[in-house]
C-alpha cells in the first residue's frame, strides 16, 4: 500500500494537487500502511540462540530505518512475542518516543524469556515488531525491500538436555539434566545402545519449571561403547537435542586378597580379585614354601572382572608360606601378590579302638589323630600286671593320623590292657 501512496503522491503533488493529497492523507489516516510511514525493518528480526529454551533468556534484535528522506516520530516501538499461530502472548519490550531523522537507522535489542509459570511450553513462536504514531492505531512494521529483513520472525522453543561427565568406565555416576520442557508434565527418556537398538523408553517427571536432574550410575557390567539419549516432551511431542556419551573399557588393574591369612591344614580360605578384564580367563599362580610353583590354573572372570573362590587346603598340605597371584589373560597384567601361612597342625593326640573287648585271636582296629604329621610316635602298652611291653614305633601320615589292625595272639593272657601313644617331635602323650 505504501507503493500506492508513493504513486499517488507523485501524480498529485503539483500546484493543484495539495488539496487532493491532503484528502488522501485523511482517507488513509490510522491505517497500518500509512502509520508505518517511511520507517520499516531493515535488519532482523533476529532471535538468538535458536532454538530457544523455555525458562531461559534469549535475545531479540532488529533495526528500523527511515528510507524516504523524511523525519518520523513514533509514540512507541514494541516487540511482541506470539504463539505459532500469530496470537499475541506478551509485550517483550517497549521503546517510547522514538524519532527518526531522514535516512536514519536505529538498532533495538532486548532480552526476554518464555516463562513456564505462564504455561509456555516447547513449540512454535513468533517475534514481531510494532509501532504506533500518536493518534493512530498500532501497526506491524513492514520490511525494506531487498534488505533481507523478516518481520515477524518465526522461531521455536525446544527442550535442552546435558550431562557430566561425558565418559567413564562401568560404575561411573553420570548427572543428567534438562530444561525447557512442559512444566509439571511427564516426558519420555530414550536411550540408544552402541549396537543401534534402543532400551524401552522410561517416563521422566518434570518439575514446576519444566526441569529435571537425575543421577545415573552405569552398572558394572554395562557394555563399553557410545550411548545416545534424548527426551521427548510429553504434552507437545517435541524432542530435545541428543547427547552421546561413552562407556569406556574398564581399566585393568588387578587386585587380589584372601581371608583368613593363616590356618592349619584343612582350613578353608576365601580368595577373591577385582579389576580384571570382564568375561575373560586369567591364570592363577602359586609358589610353594620351597620356592617352586604349582602348575598355573585357569580362573574365569565374571562380567565385572571379578572372581571369588573357596580354597579348602588339603589335610596333608605342608606347613609354610605360600604366595599366590593372578595374571590377567587379555593384557598379561599381574595382580599384587598375597602370602599366607599354612601352620603346623596343633598337636593334640587322641586315640581309640574298636572293639573294646574280645577273646584271644580277636583283631582290634586302633587309630589316632592329632599327631605331628609325617612323624614317628611311640606306642606304649601296659599289661594286666602293671608292667609294660617295650615301646613300638608308629608312623604318622601327612595329616598326623594313623590306623593299624592288632590281631591279638591266641595265647594272649586275659585281662585289661592299656595303651597310649606319645607324639615324637613334641613328647605330648595321647589319652
């Protein structure tokens, strides 16, 4: 319509045309096309950042220029924020009493935000520049041809998410948060695995300002690789940005331990280790008291690089210090070494026999435990008359035990016989 005015003005502006042009001004007075005068948007409207986030500040800037060589004064210039359909939401800024000299350009900027407390949510919005000349109705500024300006400027509000840290091994606790979602709503959390498949979406509650913050501790058996997550706003279906983080290969730092650290033969030790390559096979090494080694044994690791086994030491295990360690299979990295002690068995000789009586020729079974392993004891027998036979030597096995048959002679004198065994190394007598 400004082009129509210009054309009419050129044709009527002569000696006889002042009256007609005055009538034309009266006819167009108060209309948007004339109220805009010769000032329109020359730069912008620009919204930054784009997209914006509900609840966070964003900047809007633009320039107006007088481009016909005349002065112009406005009662005010305003920046309005509208919804995506062009309905006014709020006045973001007002500049009062704005005047332009011929050809002058003025820049305007303001900072505003979409307030979730007023129901602002992710979606489409517009920023539009308006003006008002005293005595006229408000109007929307046009744009100067060829300037590249835009009025209104459409922009979108999208939720934004983030996390720290961006990588870590299994067991790392990540903090994940987001803002700009619909307040007091439920969104859906999506996570893509390294193989491209997705976990089932999980519901995620937003607070009264459309924000969430959650800790996420990666399981110890979480597969290494890149994971990508995003959140979809419930009421609007608008998606946030995507965040990709990395689950690193667990560091191989083998460490072993056991309990208890000593005990006699027969003791059950619990041995365990952590920090090995998950789901791998390691080799168990054990050094004997004489410095030689047993053959290495294979030891399986679970999904978090851990093992735990019981080790019941044999009853004939030689006393002394044993040292063990475990070598990680894939890397060859060795654990620390653990030394434990197999103690001398306690000497507490105990003997018994069966049967407890019989006629000459009966075979009695006699046995004993609690003697010094692999030693020689002395067997004593007292006759019914109180005298003793000569002591006999009795060999103990590797657990300090013996068992012998005693076939009584056919001419053995009837009566009570008493026998006992004296431990060789210690001189301790049995019952």
